[in-house]
């Protein structure tokens, strides 16, 4: 496991109960906490991008 990667490292501080819950979730998914947190961040960024795109103009209203 592990190895070289071209990904950047990010450090975050979370309450102990969050860490415990993340560890349990990751174990249930047979993944690492790092993988799980990366996916959660990716999903949140995608949602943010979708919300920040301008609304469609020209919906038939004159």
C-alpha cells in the first residue's frame, strides 16, 4: 500500500469523534480515511461548482 503519488497533501484538524466516525466509515468501505476524505472533498467541490455556474438565460420569458 502507499507509494509515490502526484497528489498534494492537506492537513486538517477534526474532533476525535469525527475521526473515529471517519475511520469506521472507511473500514466499512474497505478504503483508507485519506481516500474517503478525498472523495468527500471532491463531491463538495463538484456541488459548489454546479451552484456557482450562472443560471440559464433565455428560458422563454420576454
